[in-house]
C-alpha cells in the first residue's frame, strides 16, 4: 500500500506488520505521554524527588542521552572534517540517533522544570556564568544543527525528492554539510563540556567538585571526551540491534570497524584521564575539604566502591582493550560486549555525577539520602525510548537511511516500479520484531 | 573603596544558649507565609527556611551530650563577593547577591524551578514548592501582607526577612534619616528566640553586637577570630554570614568535616 | 540574550558567551538561507543535471 514511499531496491515488511509494531510501541509512548501530562498538570509532586533530591532520574536520563547521542557530532567530525569516507555508510544513522537523543533531552528538560511555561527565562534572563545556561544554549543550537543534518535525509524520500525544490534543497545542503557539521562540533564541545561543568563547579559538594583551568573544571573536558568516545559505541550498538531486528546487514563492516577502532582509542585515553582525575580528587581535593574517598562510598545501601570499579575498570578499560585490538573488533561477540560496556560505563558516570552527588551528605551531621523514582518518572523516562523506536522504524521504512543496504542485500527479482514491494518471509516466532524493519 | 560603606548583614547563633524549642522555626513560618501541608511527616518535603538540627557527640551515657543547631540560609559570600554557590549557578538570575546588604535574594517570579541551586547548596537551605500552597480555611486573612506567597514549581529559602529591611529603610527615610539603628532591622527568628540565642546585625559595623561577638577577619573572608566561634563547612570556601558560638569543642568540630587525625586548629580555607 | 534586555552588561563574559552563540546562529542562518534560495533558483531554472 505504501510501496510508493519505500526507497527503491530494498525490502520492507508489509504495512500491517509495520502498523502492528508501531501501535505496540505507541501504547508505551502513550503511557509516557499520560505521565508527562500528569507532571505538567499536577506538578512535580508526581515525582519522588524531594528537597534533598532536587536532581534525579530525569537529569540523569538527560545527561545520558546526550552523552550517547555524542556519536552524531563525533561521526560528523570524522566524516565531514577529517574526511573519513568509509563512514558514509553509517553517518545518516548516526545523525538520526543523535536527533532522537537530543530531541528527547529537550523534551525531558521541558517536564523536569517546575514552571515549564517559564522555560524561556533561561534564554531571556540568561546568567552567562551558569553552566546550565551554557548547556541550554548549546543544546538548543545543536539540536538545530541536527535538524539541519536530518532534513536532507527526509527530503530524499522517494516522493518528496520528486519535487524539484526539495530535490535541489537536499542537494545544496549536502554540498555545505561540512560547515554545519563544524558548527555542530563547536556547539557539542561546549554543551557536552558544560554538562560536566554542571557537577564540577559545585564547590559546595566535595563529591562533585573538581579543580580545572579558567572557569572550566576537569569534568568539563572529561564529559566532552567521554561523549566523543562512547557516543560512537552507542551508534554501533543501535546499528547492531537494528541489524538483528531486521535480520539483514545494513552497514559495511569497514565503517563499523573504523568507528570502533577510533572509539576504542578515545575510550582508552579517556579512561586514563578519568583515572588520574579520580586519583587526584581522592588524594588531594577531597582531603583538603576534610573528607576521604571512603566517606563517599560507605554507610549507605547502594553507593559502594564497586560503582567506581564498575565504571572505570569493567566499563572503561575492558571495552577499550577490546576495541583497540583488531581481533576484538573483528569478533562479533567481543564487539557486542565492548559497545554495551562502553555505553553502560558512560551512563554510570552520568548517574554518579547526578544522583550520587545528591545522595552524599556534606554537613557532618547530615545523612545519606536515598531515592527511588515514581512510576510517573519511570514512564516519562521510557517515553523518549518509545519515541526513538518509532522514529527509527519510520525512518528505516521510508527514508534511505542506509546507503549501502541495497548493495549488501541484493534483491533477486527487482520489483517493478510503483508495485507492491516483495514481502519478506515472516518468522512466526519473531513476528513482531522483523516488523520493525 | 565603594564597598567600604556597604553592609554585610549576618547572624550569630549561640549554641550554648539554644534549647531546641523551635520558636525560631515557627516565627519564620508565620512571618514569611511559608506553606505547609496537612501531613508534614515527610520532612524531606517540608519547607523549613529555618531548621533546627539535633547534634550529639555520639558518646554513651554518662558522657553523652546533645546540642541543637538552628540552620537558616547562610547567605554565603563565596570566594569573592557574590560568588555564593547558589547565585553563581542559577541560569536565570533568579537568585541574586545584594552587594549593599550581602543578602542572597530569591526572585520567585523569575525562578523556573530547575533546582540547580538546590544541588549547589551544601546546607540544604533551599526548598522546592512541590505543591501550590493551600491554607486552612480563613488563614489567608492571617498571611503577612509584606511577603508574597509562592506558587508551586519554584524554589524558596530564608531571606533574612528582607522585607523588614525594606520597611525599616522606608521608615528611616520618612524620618529623614539615612542610617538604620541596630535594632531597627532584626529578623523574626532573632526576636522570637526566648533564650536570646540569636543575634543579628551588620558584620561590617564594629559597633554591632554580631561583630563584637565573632570579630570577623576581613583578610580571610570574615573567618571568625573568636576561638569559640565557627561557621558551618568553613573549608568549602562558601563563606557563610551565619556564625555559631559554642564553648564545647565537639560541637565546633561537628561544624565541619575533618580527617580522622586532623585537629580543628589546622583548618585551612580552601581555594583561598 | 539581547543587549537591550535589562540584565545585559557589556563585560567580557557576556561578549564572549553571547558572541559565541550569535556566531553559531549566524552561520546556521546564513547557511540555510543560501541553501533555500539556491534551491529555489535551481528549481525555477529547472536544471536537473546533478544526481547523487
Ligand atoms: S546557604 Fe545555600 S542557599 Fe543560602 S546562600 Fe549559601 S548556598 Fe545559597
Ligand atoms: S530553581 Fe530557580 S532559583 Fe534555583 S537555579 Fe533554578 S531558576 Fe534559579
């Protein structure tokens, strides 16, 4: 039915399968929307946050999606500025994933603030000394960049491309994409960094506070670096998941391997820097404020020293070691493990820099604050995931996201133009999953 | 220098006198129209601009000792004037440092509820309005007309009863004076304390009681020179304008974090 | 955000921060305007030689 919209030379599942898939994910989406409306209408009392826990799961989700969405700017940097042409095979998808991550981040911020209708105050009455202001500005601008990078892909839809204006527009945008990508890198550097700065400047919280250069604490650079390192891993991970679900190869191995290799070296250098930072903080910064490392990791039910070990060793050095070796990258299982660990690692880091910061007592007579999100918080955190899956589904079905797909999956009998595309065989067991294709 | 004449309002709380009766908390709630709910059992959701903490020395009987510590907003000065933890982070300039008085204000109509300031305050002196205020029947009539009630979704905190300062200034102006007398501007908690544990005044004025009690050292951001005086979390470099007095060493030690074998005397000002 | 909003001060901090912001926005704005105008012209001329 919708075959006229589907890119040429590729196979897609039937429309009813696709709609079934969308409606299942859509139900989850609606649940999230309901929770979001509750938060907007009734206020933040719908959450389990309290006066000790002013920043909680939403801010973590925000930081995490932005960190993993860093794959878009870093892949863009490599592709358009450093001219790594192999990445052509994956750049569209990286941009799409980035677009989803950043739009989710903005959405989360919109329900995270207590007075959403005043959200524009952060721009209008900007305090240029606040890290959060820097985040808001660069985030919104960079979202604009991602939209610009995403538009040509939409315009390449078979039917839209027939309109001469859109055809030329997408062509022109491709021509000067390097300019947009460079602006995106500039903006990303600052908002990824300032997200790190958000925690690092809190000189009232020894757990978060870090020294630095000029106005930027070390966390500023660590956050940018880790996003550039782990973001591509997320892009690879989502690509691999998409390939598994659609049961076909979508991106050339050379692209994945190149990205994995660069990512591996980035993770290695990052985790070394992070180790040095942690060591300095534990032996110099914290003791100068009268606290020891173990003060931050004991006397509470959750935050033990294991979390530091998990972040730095298991989810840092291990994936780095896998990705920097050719054998590791070539081995599919090892690659899976490495990208998952790297993504988990960066998420743990963001978790620690938000939720543990809130939990640790500062006054000697204060106590650890524990927190568990309410269902409304959980639903609104899952909401962007559902939204992302739907957008990926739509984009994959109707847009030429993977330029090498038809080459990697040649169709024996090319369907005649404007006719129904051939239905792929449906595996009964996985009836829903391939529908995502 | 221009700032010479500026005032620096501050508070000295004598912990040896405080009985923990909570009058200051009550007076503060009434003075500032602080909202409350039917069920206030979850203290993590209660708004208490002034909050009395109970400290103990942790020793078994008969050496056990307790102390009550009232904690308002410290109106931190930071490493240089206006560099309070919360003021620097607020993205919308909704909390501001008044150079004339040293008071950290909160602009309710400007705050959009991002709660970054709460994350920055080590004293947990900031509170979020999770609900819109609901007053018991008829209580609207008893609200103070001088303080605007807050709507849900914004942060609030102790203002050192800034409206009282404004009213005192107005009165002085009408009487053709420029200067305020020491007793003309006093916070509600100061006046409510039956034990007289709280003293309020200008830390830059050597004639004021607060100055004489702690003798702030201007070279070290107002660190007290009175050996019995201390400020909470002195080492963080927040430079609070609320000082505490106690003759008991363990109380003074509880005021900050120290490594196991570190003595109080060795304390250094971080970032100084 | 704008020099005419009342909290604006002409100091280094504002100039650097807002300078960076407006610089980025200008590039994006000019880039997009260029693409759109050129696309409109190309579409009117009906030149369709390029294909990617
Ligand atoms: S005590 Fe907290 S709220 Fe008050 S000035 Fe200091 S940091 Fe700000
Ligand atoms: S919650 Fe309000 S006062 Fe606090 S940082 Fe955000 S906007 Fe500023």
